[in-house]
C-alpha cells in the first residue's frame, strides 16, 4: 500500500511563503506524474500544480508566477513552494500521485491558512 504524507502547512500572513512536502513510501519514478490539489470550504477540489516523471510542470492560472512544484527523486519527495500567498490560497492541500495502472493515490491533506 503506497502512502503519501504531506507536511509544511500552517498559518501565514498574506504575502508570506510556505513550502509543502509530500513524501512517498516508494520511488516516485513509479508514478506517471505527481501533483498538488487544494480544496477550500464549500468549493470543489482543484488542481494547483503537476509535475510529470520527466519534469514537465503545469500550473493553475491562479498560482502561476507564485508557486513552484519540484521533485527530489533521491528523497521520493515532491515539493510545492508557495510565495506571495493570498487569503484566497487558504485551503486543504492534497498530494496526488497518478499511477500508470490503477486509481490515483492521495495524501491525507495539510491545512494552509493565509490571514489578511
């Protein structure tokens, strides 16, 4: 059973930064891609950023230029560096791994709260 464990969430003032980490229990090379999603209260879960096994990235328009997704294959970890945070970024952030065969794998989520 593969596990994804997120960390790094917390409370930060608007304009501040946080770095989220997602540690996988097996090599992240085994996944087609990995990503970060978020879900704010009363809203649907949405894609924030994704990185392929080859390192290709894509971002939601709302975070382009502020967030950066990266991966450390040696550490089996994916990161999300979040700068210039806004109150609208407040949400539970989930790590996602897309497998070649079978359903996606999700972490338990980490809360990010941005105060104005």
